[in-house]
C-alpha cells in the first residue's frame, strides 16, 4: 500500500523576502518602505522565519536590529535567489510582450524632459507601448519591473543624455528689473526642496563673497516651481535640460546667462539595452536629448 506522508513545508516566500530586504537595507523600517508594508509586518515575517529556522537572524539592540553571523551567511544566498527570481519574471514579461516598455523617471524629468518628447517618440516607434512611472528614487533594475530609468545623478552611473547645468530663469517681465546679481535680493527666489543647495552653488561661483541674501518660497515639485516662474512669481534656479522647452518658447528667460555645472547629469540606465525594442527606444531618447 503506497504511503504518502506529508512533506515538510518551507517558510513563506514573503518571510524570505522580508529578511532579504531588511538584511540588505540594514533595518526593518527601510525594508518596510521598499516592500510597501509596515515595519511591524516586516518584524512579524522575520520572527516567523526565525521560528521556522529555530535560530535568530538578527540581534535585537536598543538602537535597532543588527544582522548576526547566521544572517550574514544567509544574505548572499537570499540576494542571488531573489535576483534570479526577478530575472525570470523580467524574461517572461519581455518574451510575452516584447514591445511593451516601462520607463522609470524622476518626476521633474518625466514632466519637463520626457513628456514633451513622447509624441515624437510615439510617431517614430508606433509599434511600441511605452509606460512611464515617476519615482523619487532610482529603482533597482535587477529587481523592479522597469526597462530603463531617467534620473539626474552621477554621470558614471549610466549613459549621459545631458550634463546638468543651472542658472537663474524667470518670466520676461521679472527680468526687466534685474540688472545685476545683487538685484536678486529684491525679488522672490524660488527653489525646490530636493535641490535646496542650487542657489548656493550658483552664487558661490558667480558672486562669491558678494552673494546677496535671498528669500522666496520652496516647492516639493520642481515642475510646479517652473510653472510659478513662468507665472511671474519670482526667479528660479533652473536646470537647463528641464527648462529648455520654456526657454525656447520665450516663457522663461535668463537674466544672468552664466550657467554653472552641478557635477551631475541626466543619465539613462537600461536593464538589457541590446534587446531590439529597447535599443530602438534608447536611440530615440538619446537623439532627442541632443
């Protein structure tokens, strides 16, 4: 008579995923942010994994959790496993829908640089279906379901579309009252909270010790700050690659046209740049950035 004993069960996949994220990122809170759950949920998943294993993977300390020896030994295996799982999912997606491509971009880049170029790209590549997701942080292309990214960052981290240079911009009517850099103290100077040092960087190079004391509102969305500059609300420190459309249209002008490099660039990265549909899209994006 055949015997069918119950097979031993492994830990839930979510528990392994929680461990890998917490171990890689250095804490339950960071893992929770990446996994879009609460830190308590991550802690519960990891406690379940430790109960299944019969051993702790983290040392609990007053200031947080620290990966212990067993956790450090297991982490590389977990990372490789989830990298391979993500690669499998990406390959299934690429084979099943080869002409569907997904771009992840910084919100300002998506709104101000990419959006104006999408109509021409659709005309040039009518067979491709291109989706865009705006993110504040660069995704991990080895894990996340994106084909390419567009972000302002280190020029060595990908293919350079344009070097990042900054300079003051404003509506033509505002520029009429700006004869010298010192006049900036008399008008609102707009800034973006993510690039709060832009004014200091530009003034250090162009004004030095004679830099004026500036005042003005701060925006969490750079595209909103650009629109307010167009509306005549003040002078914005513009990133040239992001304001070029408004400069060409005359909605914005440069009262002091001395640009200063930030050391960053508009950078494109791709998971599999030789894949034919993706290579065609990259070619169009690079050409449109010239």
